């Protein structure tokens, strides 16, 4: 039997290099939860990271912390 969790995983969308995407990260805050959203141009992903061009610089985001923003 699988272990229950409150984590919701959003599957990776089918995106092409150069497309605009958003990533979101939730974090605990003093009054509940807060979130960070990053916009960037998609470059690549692997099992552990997602790389976006943010303000002209390649930026690597850890997939354990950041998810695709499904808005």
C-alpha cells in the first residue's frame, strides 16, 4: 500500500525551448503560507532541475522546491 501524502504533483507540461513558463514555490510563513512565482523562458529539465532564462541568465531551479505553475 502506498504512503499517503498531502503533496500535489503537477505533471510537466509539454513545452518547447524558448516558451514562456512560470514556476511556483510554496513556503511556510508566520501567518500561514506564502509563495514565490518566477517567469522565464524554458531551456531544459531533467530529473532534479528545471532551467529557465530569467532576465537573460540561465537559472536552475530544484524540482524538489519548484513546480510548474498550472494557472
